[in-house]
C-alpha cells in the first residue's frame, strides 16, 4: 500500500480525526497479522467481530483502527465510519488511482484463479506483479489485493466474483481495471443470479468499471456473452477456439496430467490436467498479449507452471493417485473433472473412483442439475462413486437409473464418508475428489493420504 497519513486516510474512507500526522503503511483485518504501521479495519463477520480485537491490533503496532462503532482504546486513534467494508473499498480505490500499476480483473463461472495464476506466472517474467492471495474475489478480498501491491508494482491481477446481481459492478468500480476479463459462462450461483441470462448480465458488468482506454476481453466461444456485450455497446476483444474469435487458439489436446494448445502457430505445453485448463490458458494468453508478450515467451513460461492447490491437483499417496479438485464445483467444472478422471484411468489402466460432493448455490435448478450430474457420471462409466451431501441420494438415483456398472454409495455427511472410505478404495485406484467448499472434501483427501501413505 502507498504510505498515507492517518488524517488523509480518514478523509478518504469517510471518517474524521484531528490533525494526526502519523503515516499508515499497510492494511490488516486480522489482529494476529498486524505489523508496525498498519491500519486495522474492524470488520464484523459471521464468526468474529473485528471490533473485539482492536486493543490487540494496537498492541501489535497498528497506528489507527477503522471502526463502525465505539471502542475503548485509550489514546489510540479511531476513525469512525458507517461501514468498515465500504470504507476498505474506498481506500483501495484511492490507492489504486494514486498508484501507477495496471489492474487486470478476471471474472467468470469457473477458472478465475487458474487464469490469474497462469497470467501472473508468465507476466512475472517481464514485470513486477502482484496477485490475489488465494481466491480473494469479494468486497473484502478485492480491496486487500489492491492494497497489497508494493511500491514499484507494475501489474496487479485480481479476481472478481459474485453471488447476487450488482456485486460485480460494485467491485469493478473499486478496481477500475485496465483489462477486464470474462473467462466463461456456465450455470453457477443460480440461487442469486437466477438464470444463464442473469449470469451473462452480471459477469459482463465488469466492463462498467473499466478505466478510460481500458480493454474488455471475453470468451468468444460463448455466443450469448458476445451477443449481450454487442447489445450493451461494449467494445471488446474475443478469445477462444471459435473461428470468429479475435484471438484464436487451435489444436487443444488434453493428455492425462498435461495438455497442449497452439497459439499463433506455436505449440504451448500446459502442465495442468484437463481440457478446462487449456481453455484457462487461452484466457491467460489473451491477457499476456495485451502486455506485449509473444507466443514464444508465453510458451516458454507456461511450461514451468506448478500444480494449483485443490484445483485438479494430482497427488500420489503410496500406490493411490488422487485428483484433488475440491476447491469448488458447478456443472461445467464437474463434467471437466470427470472427463479428466476417466482419461487418467484409461491411460493408466486403473479403477476410477469419484468422491462426489454437492454443487452449491444452484437455486431452483439444483435438483435438475444434480440429476444431470448423475447422468454424466454414469455415461462416463466411473467404476466407484462415493457421494455425499444434501443431493447425494438424487445423484445416486440418477446414476443407477442411467444404467452402467457403477457401484454407488451415498453418505449423509463428509464425516460419515471419511469413516467408511477405507471400505471402498483400494491400492492402485485413481480417485477424484470434488465438490463445493461447503462440503469440505479436503478432509477426504487427508483421510486417503493417511490410509495409503
């Protein structure tokens, strides 16, 4: 974060203090992570209220605290505001506009984090870059990403997510991106967005915050997205595999743990599994192209990528192979993951096992989409399916109705699944573990590791 006086900071966030000349040099929302010179934002969450930890923040070296209610703090400086989350956003926007770095903001139904990490990996070879920590894509994470950029940073890569209409417009107004990216459109967050049309409108609203002269990049393989952007009068550049795309990729080949794609006649080796990650690489290429990266430079950098945590991350525990993809789930990412599982199982001639959790936030479409998931699993001919969550029975019934020879076992909770998993998996299996975050299926990965390591 740029250095800013507490007096100026108070004016920016909508609060008021006296003539305080102390300078703030960082931002923190966790009192345990405060360092000398930080400003502490007291944010009330579902489980913790930052106002209860203001004293600890000052003890750790905070120069002031931004609060939305009165707090006993002795002679320490408090900046009182109506809403600390909105205040955090205002400070982030101010610092963004008072800095020289370019902002890349990425949204989409799936793959935001992967696109961001691929692009950052490549661009970091040529520029000083800063990217989001983990999947920081909401009204707290996005400001923290922008505020986390250090002096001399040239490019900030951020994610913008949504659950409800209007959220992306609010976030893009904070980020004011120089480059805004819509990676794809799939059924996700239907509980809040209602329909595919609602998803398109919400994702495309990222263009509303573009900085003057900024560039909108969209996936041209989704005709509805391009049509909406045209009707809305957005000037955009399309990327993808469709013949009409401005930035076109060809020859996508997914081969077990990796794959390849051709861009501008250059074959790019992508050390990530699944066809979905090849599409993510194309989006990352569209971003890098905006910064003058050549196809050859892109290919040279991408081949050194490391696996991404809980995203098609292939792990070996003894003789068992686990595809850890339990960060999140929606119909498109589930289908991609199942295809990847069966590709690896066929290549290595091993038995396929799918530890399957719910797909969350699908609203009124949840029943139908979970039924379709069962049909996808059956059609892929997965051998063993261990399904858990609220929709477990629905998925299991759909698999059985669809025929095939899959053995299906349903569990009421992740804990019950973990207690019984030893009865269903065996040495030399290839196991896909995937579901929405609410299922916390990473504990199933941990259980498998404990059994077979």
